[in-house]
């Protein structure tokens, strides 16, 4: 029997491979916590054809960071804002490094 063509989906950090139950288990939290992150607009899971939430590995890493902050006593809204700012800083540093690499010597 031929194997289905999965392309690089299993290697794709953005591929929505995980159901809400599996995602919650992997992060060590509850589906309600993941829904709260969605309501806070930190992560927006894709929806399957049946309307079920599906999460990517990238989103699970963000959810795990949020859980870490909340476990330390940070309110969920503040945790979401911290993560957004951390992500923006990381992107700015990446762009800065790219621009520095493209500068002519001198």
C-alpha cells in the first residue's frame, strides 16, 4: 500500500497537527487554558473542516511559555502581553542582525 504524501508537514512548525486535547496534554494544561489564550489573541488555532481547533508546534511553544508565566503568578493577560513583546523583540533583533550582515565593510 502506498504511503500518503505528507510533504514536509511533520517538519513544519506551523502545520496545525494537534487537537485541543492533545495540545493541552503536551503543554500540561487544560483545553480551557488554550481557549483563553485564543480569546486573548495570543494564539489563534486553525479550524478543521469540522470546526475543531488545531494547533501547531509553534503555537504549543507559545502556550507553554504562557503557562510558565501564569504558573509563576503572572495574570494571563499580562503573560500574553509579555510574550507578544518578547516575540517583537526577537524579530527586531533578527532584522537588526540581518541588516548588520548586509552592511558593506568600512
